[in-house]
């Protein structure tokens, strides 16, 4: 399989707190989640990363292969570990605790990139987390963007700001530099307020369009998504559901959105589909397990 979409970043094994206090194991990591979400919508997807030569790394390979995600650009290394994180739940929502320092993915360098795969991809998807985990990881993402753009592909970027990983000013500088070379930006509202210094959805959309992107899909939680291009913008309402766990909802949106883009949808139709996929994903625990497949999303949309 030659992937249409390549996702690059750090996968992490997930332990998600359940109502009875137990922790449910699963798979996470924002760009890995995006890859699975896109694959479940029928897209041809591959993943680019390094894993530890450990049980957690083997678990990811098994999961991706079961989901139809191409793993030919994944490498296991014996001198580093696969990252993990824990999700706890409280009155203010879910909280993450990470154990990722010196993980295999964080030690990637530009020399590790699969150049041929990047040159043939239609879309590369990366994130702020992909860059925040180490300086070499940031350099690797930047180099991957340059390869894809030089080959005529598109680049999608989700800001996914994590201030536990780097200070805000550094995050702004690195992310804004990356976004200027991207085609699609997929920020969340709260992150974008901090990154852009603007407090309205339209102001944030204007900021990213001024950086030169072609499509902004700004997710607004229960308020839906604002999709903006240089000539048009629309607010796409959310689809109301009873949320259980929002872990991975933004990544589900990203994967479903990109799957529809490579299939030929315009950004507004793609966002309607992605809103529905994200709504379905919050009705179960964990990042990957509740992600819907295409038939489920289409049935949900048909109900109105």
C-alpha cells in the first residue's frame, strides 16, 4: 500500500482511569490516533516513528496492522523505550500524566526520515507535540515538511499545545514557523487563544490565514468548528451527544477530516463529517477504542 496520508510523531501506550478506579490499557499519541481515525474512514494511511524494542512497541505494531495502518516506515530501536501516559478524570475534565523523556520517538533526527514515502504522500500530518518532545524531533518535523512540500504534497498541522513540554514563547516561535509552510491547520480554540493572542474564533482564523495556510479548521468543542479559507468561512455546528471521555476527540476529528479531504470533499463538508466522528468518539473511554468507523459516522449523519 502506498499511503495517501502519512502521520509523524510519538505514539504512547495509554492507561485510562475507569469509574471503579482501575486503569484501562490502550493506545494513544495524537498523530497515531489521527492515523487510526483516518484508516477507520477508509483512507490509505501510514505512520512514521521510532518505537522501543519492547512489549509496548510490539503492541503498537500489532494495533496499527490490525487497523490497516502501514507500518513500513516504523522502526523499533533497542536503546530507547516507548512512551506511556495516564489519563485521570475529575470535575474539570480529563488530565494527562506523561512518562516520555528520552523515548524512542523523541530521539528521531532528520536522518531517520523515510524520504521516498514522504515524497509520494498526498498529505503529511504533524503536530505541536511532534515538535515539542525534543529539539531533534522538532528538526525532524521541520525537515519532513520541507520534503513533502518540495514534492508537491500538502501538510496538515494540529497545534496541540502542551505547556508541560515547552514554554509558550518557544512553542509560538516553532509552531508559527511550521504553520507558515503548511496548507491545513487544525487548532483547538483554547490552545489557539494562547498561541495567537486573539480571543475570538474569527480573529484566530484570520491569524492563521495571514500566515499563509489554505484551510483553518478551528475546533470549538460543544460549539462545533469554524472552517475558514481565504475566500469563505462557515461555522459547522457540533452534533450533541452525552460525552463520557474526550480523550482523542480532536485527533478523531483530524483523521476523519483528512480522510475526507483526500477523498475529494471540500473543507466544509469534511468538517461536517469530522464533527460527527468526533462526537461519536467521546461516548466511550480511551483514545482509540471509541473511534467510529465510516459506516457509523454516515449512519449518525443520516439521523440528522
